C-alpha cells in the first residue's frame, strides 16, 4: 500500500467516523453535537482534498481509488443511521427521514454494484461520477452536517434546514441513479456485445 498524502487523508477520514459517532452520543457535554458536526466537516473536506491532491501530485493509486469511495460511503451511511436512530429515540416523527435514509443508502449500494459489474465488462468509465453526482454529494454532506449540529443557531432552525437539504439530496440521488442506469442500460441487454 503506497502511503501517500492522499491515502493518509482517506485513512484519516475512516478514523474520524467512530469519533463522529462517539461524540454525537456524548450526552454529558453540551457541545457534543457541534463537535460531531465539525469532525464530520473535516472528514467531508478531506473527501474533496485527497482526490485533488492525488491528481496534483501525481499520486493516484489503485488502493486510493478503492478506499476513497469506501470511506465516503461509510461516513455517510453511519451518520445517516445515527441521525435516524436519534430521531426515533427522541420520539420525533422519523417516517420521512427513514425514507430519505433508505433512498440514499439504497442508491449507494445499487451504484456501487453497478460500477463493479461495469468494471468487469471493462466499461466502468460509462458510469463515472458526473456533475449531478457531485452536486448531490455537496447537498448531502451539507445536510448531514447541519443535522448533526442540530441546535438552532443565530435564530436559524439548523436541523430543519438540514432536513430540507437532505430531501433535495435524496431527489438528486434518485435522478443521478437514473442517469447512471441509463448509461449502463445498453450493457445490460442480453444481446449486447462489447467491442474491444
């Protein structure tokens, strides 16, 4: 495993996940949710920064290409499940949140499987991350961070605003999944023959 700066940042993102989890459930400290949000934000920033650094420094690697999306998906999935559990534990109506979490995590599983299958066919670039996927990620990370913060700040209902952004992220999630599936559809036809 090449221990480059981008790979170290990706590993750092993985290490932050249990810290976000532990901090969010630290009930005795009044700023625990804010600390969880800040840790999540640091992890989300490394998501963008490690890829950019890898390209700038010419330090892209197969290990990094594998680990980067794994770290992203674990960070998002753990945070969403944690927020859903917290909403249920506090007696909040978690019906819509359950649906949003199911849509987002379900999409991630579907697209991961699709990319793996397309890679086996030698056509992974057909389902590479596009602009819609990047916009979706931006909404998603911002929404989760705001919901982790939870407390109203400067008179703004931060959690509710985050929930609204998560709804937008879920809509973009479905749309981007349709885009990826449409790109892969020709390869799914039984009579399709790969050329190469």
